[in-house]
């Protein structure tokens, strides 16, 4: 098995502009993915996302915005060591590509950088599988969340 790239596609019944906000804004992100998110959705912004309760030992994960081109592309690097600048080799790159489709949006999520992390094979496999499981759990929550938003015509 190759542990290089995770790709998922989902269809969201909303415009690319709305879907872009949901995948890039910390306030929206924490409604379907992490429990908390703190960053500015502009390229170069450094922040964090949190899974679980920070005060109870939840996972605080560094997060750096790489690209933000509304309403088509949002990408970020994450999982790099705290205090280090996110780069290839110390972080994973997630890209959301949005394409108009019918009356909604086709969202393609790609996560890369696993092999570049210089992990032992067992760690690589474990991390890759954890991310596959995570995206398979969290990404399907995006479309139902978008459906709850009050969108003005």
C-alpha cells in the first residue's frame, strides 16, 4: 500500500463561495472538524486547531495557511512541531479545491507529505491510517453543516 496521498471528493449543495467560507473560516471549521480553531484565513497566517478539550490534554496542532484564493482553493500545513515554520518534510499539506457543479460545489480534499516526514515505516503507516480514518469521519460532516446555514438568495 502506498502511504503518500489521501484524496476525497464530496458534493456540497451550496455555492463555491459558501463552501470556501466553511473550509477556510475558523468559526465554520470548528463546526465540522476540530473542536477549536485559531488562525487568520490568509496566506502566511500561523495558528492552531485543537481536538478535544485543551485544558484536559486535548491535541493542540500547529496550523499554517499556505494559500487562500476564494472561492476556489484553500490550503494549509499542519502537524509540524510547535515553534517550527511549517515546510515540506515537517508538516502535512491539505488542499481544498472547489469546483462549481450543477447547483452546488464539488469539493476535492487532498492531503500530502506523509512520505516526506522521514517517519519509520510503522509510524508512517499508523499516521496515514489515522488521517484516513479522521477524514472519513470529519469530511462527511461538512455538507450537513452547510445545510444548516441560513443562506440569503
